[in-house]
C-alpha cells in the first residue's frame, strides 16, 4: 500500500544511482518538483525514460544526473529545441506500445514500422536490442517487436490522492498509468490530499496497492500545469531557452531554482546575471 511521505523521503527511498527512471506527464502534470529533488539529492548514472523529454530532462541531464536517455521526442514545447542533450529517438508509437507491454506484464509489443531506421542496434534497459524484426505466425508478415519498458522507478504528478494513498488524475493523461504499472517502484506527487476521491468523468484512478509513495507537493508540476489547479507558466519555458544555451547561466539556475528556491526567482536570477 502507498505511504504518504515528504518528497525528499520518497526520492531518497526510491531512486538510486544507476536506476532507470521514467518521469511521465504530457503537456501538464509533469513532475518538475520531483525532478528538482532528484537533482538536489545528486543522483548519478541514471537511465532516463520519457516519451517527450522536454525541459525537465534538459535540467536533470545538465545537472549531471544521467548517463543515458530513451525517448520519442525532445524539445522545449512552444519554444524550440533543447540544448543540454542530443540523442537518437524512438517513435511515439514505439514508446507507447513499450509502456503498454510493461504495464500488461508482457515481454514486448508488436507494431509496423522501424524498418530501415537503424534502431535495431540500440540496447534496451537490459542491454539487449530493444527493437527486433519478427515474423507474424499467422500471415508471415514482417513486423517489429519492441521490448517492454519496465523502469526501476516511475514518477508522476497527479491532482489528488486520498489518505489511503489512492491516486486520481484527469485531463491529458498520457502514459502515466502504464509507466506506474510497469515500474518496479513509483512516486506520485499530488496537488491535494483529500478525504474521499470524488468520481470524475475520464479520470484515471491508481489504487493504493499500485503506488509505493505519495508526496503532497502543491505546484509540483510547475512550470507545466495541473488541470483544475494551476496554469502553464509560458514565461518560464521562454526564459529556459536562453538559460539552457549557456553553461554559466545554467549553473546559476542550479544554484537558485534547483536548490529549492522559487522557480520564477531562479530563472530571473540566471537571466539577470547574464544581462548584467
């Protein structure tokens, strides 16, 4: 059953050097606060997994926490490219199917595509090729098998949890559910802890027994948003583009924002330092 603890306790207990870590959330509910706590605890040699490794992974990689990245698109949403990493990428379909296979307890998923991409040589989490050709036993068609994603740790942000550790989130839900169900350990940061989860149309509920740790972190998705609780901080994303291009400005950000100060103040300080 899920334990309700502080974010620092959850990260310390769950994420270890050398782990594979999936921090999911698409457009909103991106677990930025958990990512910053990971940076503060100076985790190293992580394999990061994420369908859209936007600013959160740019920050973690720039802080020296990661040695490898598995993803299907990378950029600063609405602004442009990221500047702390450049790596090869999978397709969205491939990553989504890999998460679904992991959640279902299957060793792989099957899809069309990937032919001629060269991705067959890329290793999966176990060091073996993650993309392999396969022949359909019914039609003889050549298809592609993609290895299931079963990361050591999944981290997501959600709107609510109750005191028993059941979690509910809604809006654009992406692959958060699959990431948690397929992972060996999980952390969910939430905007609010309530007595009872009120049923909501199209909401996803993760029962307490599927989650290891819940941490109450209001604003934990900033600068992304949590539907019903906060709005997207577009200025943050714009400011990050300039900060991430320059190592000194990035290091200034590490000393302010990632050290625990308010996010907006951290970006403002890094930007002002460059202009002055």
